[in-house]
C-alpha cells in the first residue's frame, strides 16, 4: 500500500485527464486507437472495456489504501458508464455480423 500511496497524486492526475477526455454526453473517455474498425461515434469498444476495467482497478486501489472517496467515485462512475459501454460493445458486435 505504501507504493500506491506514493503514486496517488499521479494516479489522481491520470484519472482527471481521463475524465477530461469524455465527449459531451458520454461517460467513456476517448482517444486515438487502432484496436477496432467499427466505431459507435465517437466511441470504440476497446475504450469501453478498458474504461470499466480502469474504474474497477481504481476502486481496488481506493480500498487498498483506505480512501473511501476513491472507492465511491469509482463505483459511481462504473455504474454510470456500464450501460453505455455495453451498448458500444453490442453495436460493434452487430457490425461484425453484417
């Protein structure tokens, strides 16, 4: 936990950056990618999955260091982003079937 605490400032800065990359009306951050060809404008299924995983990791870090505000933020954002992420992934699979 000492390692996590030592890097907490950088981690919070990285999460703030990811939040800044959310397009208006979206709950998933975006950036350049080459991981899939089918977009659910402006999102990619890759981002959707990685974002949910990132939030679960952030929650685990919060629990490990005893920071309830991180745990709560990660849980709330996961609940908010999960529906949109699943829609993006489903849309991508539908495109692959066409």
